C-alpha cells in the first residue's frame, strides 16, 4: 500500500522533484535533471505525482509575485490566498499528469527498452500539447538552456518535445545503470559504457548541428531595429503620471529611431491603451503592443503603425489569453470578466504570421512564446525573423530568465533571429544558433539598437514538426504490442 512506503521513498520523490525544478531554467543544467529523473523512473506512480508537483512548485514559484492583487479589485486579505491557490493548483495538475504517465509506464513495464522509448516520446508530445494550452509551463524541453546548447540544438530536428524525449531516455539509462550497480550485476560496466556513449553521441551531434547551421547559412539580410523598454510598473500603468512618462519615452524613442535610420521601432505588450495614437507622426514603422476593438470584442494585439501615420493600419491579435487575468471560461455569461485591468479580452486567430511590405515576421505575445509549433508554422509561411512582445511585470527576474531560455529555444528550432521587446525585460536579441547577442538591463528603462539577420529556409523541425516523435511513438507502441502478443501465445 502507498501508506506503507518507507520515509526514504517519499524523501527521494521530493528531492528528485525539487532537483528537477532547480535544474530547469534559469540554471538549465541537464546533468542535474538526469539525476532527478532516476527516482521518477524507479519509484512508481504515487512518487511520480509527488515528483511532478514539487518540480512545478519550485520552477513556477514566480506565480506568488502576483500578490498583491488589490490593484485589479481583489480584496487584499484574499490576494495572497488566491495566489497560493493558483500556484498549488498548478502543482496538483502536474502531479496528476506525471502520476498518470508513470502509472502507464508501470503497467507496460518500466524496465523494458521499447517502453522507455514509448514513454519518453509520449511525454515529449504531451509537453508540446501543454504549450499550446491555456497555462504556461516550463517543461523538460527547455531544460537544456542556457547551460547546454548542443543538447538544445536537437530542437532544430525534433523541437522542444524531442529535447524532452532525449532527457528522459538519458535519465532512464542512468536509472538502469544505478540498478545494475546496486545489484552488483556483471553487465553494469556495459550499461555504463552504453549510457556514456549515448550522452557523447547526443552532445557530438548537437555540436555538429550548430556548426553546420552556421556554415550553410552564415548570414542573411541585415536589419536594424530600435527596442524601447519603458519599465512602467503594471500596477501603476494607468495612472496619469505613468502615462505621461510613457508618452515622453515613446516620443524620445521615435526621435532616436529617426536619427539612427532603423527600419522599425518596437514596443512591448500593452504599451498603448485602447485608441491611443502615436504622440507624433513617425518617420519609421512602429510595432507596438496595445489594444483594439474588433466589432464588440476587445483584443490585445501587436499594432502596426506605418511610417508617416499616427494610427495603426494592421494588427495581429493575441491568441493565447491568460486564464483569470485576461479570460475565464464562460466569462461572457458573468459580469466578472477576469482580473485584467483592461477587462475581459477575446482571442484572435491562431496564425502568428504578420505580413508587412518589408517582409513577413513571426510574432508571439507574452507566454505564446512557450508554443514552438506556432512559430514553426509562421516560418513555413515565410517569416524571416521572430518578434516576442511581452510584459512580465510584476514578476521577478526568475520568470525573465525562463522567458530568455524559451526565446533561445524558439530561435534554435527554426534557425531564425528573435527580438524580444518587454516592458521591464528581457529585451534582447537571440541569433539563429540560440546565442543571446544583445540585452538590456532588467527593470530599467532604456533603448536597444537591435542588429539581426533576416533568414529563409526551413529546419527539420520547421518542416516536419512533431512527425518524428509521432513515428517514434507509433513504432515503439507497435513493438510493445507485438511483444505482448508473443508472450500471450
């Protein structure tokens, strides 16, 4: 029975989950994660549920920085309990998902090689699905960054789900090695050599992929942009003095963009309120986060202001809305529209491609950056570079560092340069190899002259998406089915 488990069993599950949470970005240390995966593979469904809850509670602790919520109408005594409840709810959901995954692995036989392939591929695909859902997750697919770019380079073939799959397989091999050493089995040294060969092969092929990508496409069309990081506190952004500060900084940035002769000025998510025009006629194109009215629906969007215009003429609406903050299921049936200070929002179309006369680009707003499939689709449609527009205030530096790791992963997946324009950070430039080339100091207002390259061509992931993982899942599932038939006959 679960209740009769020894104390060390529960401690191992807790320690493994906590270690996994620490190993995720911003640390991004795969060897720590491989150690953390040993109890996940070895201790059963109940321990796996505890492992998953602890991993998410540690890695997503920035959710507690939502407190206080009194600025959006939540009574102060309820603010902290509500934030803790949200944080705990994410942990419980992770416990259910990971525990259910481990229960399936136990039914199939965790020690079998085809089961390891099937389970790892299933985990990777579920991470991809979660990244397309309403919640924000930092999964094993992002765990290779910033510490291990060769491992992360596998994302150019397999995406983030493929990186998660590799991590789980390496962890499974380490678990099998530990069992062999613990049991003093003769094949322990062979398993050790096989595990080491797997790690060396993954690292070696990753380095080869990084070097090959730069050699085959060393450059691209140069592009210069100016990024404004206004650093306006979200809890005070609608106050008159803060609005005036924003307009002054925007006005100065427009003048600087004209003097530098850049192609466009970039502003973060929600920089302009509904109906706000530019403070002056811009001599360059402006891409700014803001809001717009579509019939009776209010939408958060990236607004395009052409050179010589004060009003936007095109927009790309945010598709993934923040639960509670921007949207609640069935919110249209209730008077309460969520916790957002701008009221309830409506989602836009799923496409992340913004067409411009100067060439299309892929755009994500806020935590849409977690979804690599949408940006891969944008590159297939011709996007030559990527833009992430975000407002991560009032969250701490931890979330900015996780956002930065996701930006590196998205750039690697499709071999595109990515520019992030964020209110308090991270405002940065990442090249197609996942290297951060430029970055503004967090939480400080400033301007960044971003230099990047416009690229074409498709990576393996950009072309095929999750097809390799689906084939691995189908192949290993067929292998398991055939073995079960043989045992039954």
